[in-house]
């Protein structure tokens, strides 16, 4: 669990560094060789964290620490499972709960079959969601980086229309 938490913290630090540089660096400013090398290494480290380490440490923690295996049928509730004492027959509204697991015998459809979900399926769904979230965050960061000069330019254009060449506010002509 600690490796998973620290990998997420590392990812947050990487994103914070990109946001800091996006606000600080004006668009079109030429890069030196050293700046380009550091920026490339920073982005590469971000990709390794986002697509390699964070999903790996999630899967590792789910396998070892949480023991989400194939033989654990049902959807694990995690810390919310401590609310129920684990006796058979307890239910959360219409959902059967047994020892902190939702649907411990599978999801039934009025006696016409059932779907067996185990903890490993849930682990894999969460792992896939991590990849999707990282891809979405990457696209948002790219967009933020590409639009970093447009916001300042639009702000300057608005101020230019509301102030005179001497910096005094303009007044509307009254009819």
C-alpha cells in the first residue's frame, strides 16, 4: 500500500511541476539543450509513473495486501465491509452481504441464471480505470500546455479595450 500511495504522490509532484512551468514559461521562448533534456526526462518520468508504476503498485497491493483473488467470489467492500458483522442473511437494501462482500453467491436474475464476479475482476476493472484516468489527465495537461499563452493574450486584449493608452479606464459615450 505504501508503494501505491507514494507512486500517486510522485505523480502529483510531476503534474505540479508541469503546471508550474506552464504558468512560468512564455510560449515561443527558445529552449536550451539542457532545458530540453530536463523537460524530456521529466515527461518520461511522468509516463513511467502514470502508465507503469501506479497501475503496477495497485495490482500488487490488490493481490498481496487486499488478497483479491479468483476464489473470493463477490465484490469486496473494503473498509465499508466492517459495518456488517458477517453473519449470513444480512443485506444492504436488496443486495446480499456476507463477510464484507457484496453478492457472495453471484448476481442472480430471478432464478434464470447468475453472473459470478470475483475480486480479481474488480481489481482489473480498477486497474483499467487507472489507465483511462491517466490518459485523460495526459490529454488535459497537453491542452493546458498548448493554451498557456492564449489566456494571457486574451486578458491583455480585454485590458487594452477597457483602458486608454495611458492606463486610464475608458468611459462609454452617453447618448
